[in-house]
C-alpha cells in the first residue's frame, strides 16, 4: 500500500485504518521485543528462590498454616499476571487487525469502483492502482496479525512451562 496514494485519496477512514495498523504493528513489536528480552533474562533458580523466600515469610506470619500448594498457587498466579502483562494486546491484534485490513480493502475497492463509475472512460487501468492499494490493506493486516498471533501463543506457552517447572521444583524442595 502506498502511503502517498492513501493520503492523496483524502479518505479519512482509509487513513485511520492505515495508521491504526501501523500503530498496532509498532506496539506489537515493542511487546514482542520486551518479552523476548524478559525471557532471555529469566533465571529459573532466581524465581525458585523468590518463591521459597515468600513462602517462608507467609508461613512464618500465618499461624493457621495454609497448605503449601495453595500458597505456591497464589504466588504462581501473581507471577503469571506479571509475565502476561501486555500479551492481551497481541491476542487482540491477531484477531482484529485482519478484519481492519479487510475493511480497508472493501472501502478502497468501493472507492475505486465509484471513481470508475463517475468517469466516462471505462478502462481497467483507472482502477487497477487503487484496487492494488486496497488489496494491500489486507496484506498489511495479515503482516501485523500473523506475528502477533504466533508470539502470543509462544509467550503464553513459555510462561506456562516456566511456572509449571518452578511450581514443581518449589513444592518438591519445601515438602
């Protein structure tokens, strides 16, 4: 999609769609890069030590001695919330942005057909450029959505695996 042809069309909806997809792509990649850095820095041993220390503090303050597994589950849930921060945006982008791109395509094709109907010349060359631009709106939507969906699934699986490993190691150590 040629940004200049979109701006030249002066169609506010197409311009908004284009910039929404650009914004979503930039924000998606900032989330993806930050999560990759986070997971590269994660040290399972440090998380285990953190959990063990927190469990000891909770057990020392709590006289009714909640079950160890319940305490670990609560800590796991807190850590999961921390790890999953901003991942919902990736999921939302993966599911919505293709439709936003499709909307841009439909509007672009409708505009191209309107342009050809308003001229007396009936030549395919008149609408081939605008239709190509319109179809690239769908392509951009897919280029934004596919990495978002892939990395959302990758990160959620990675989080589940890390926390399951930590939980099992901590329960075994403290049992």
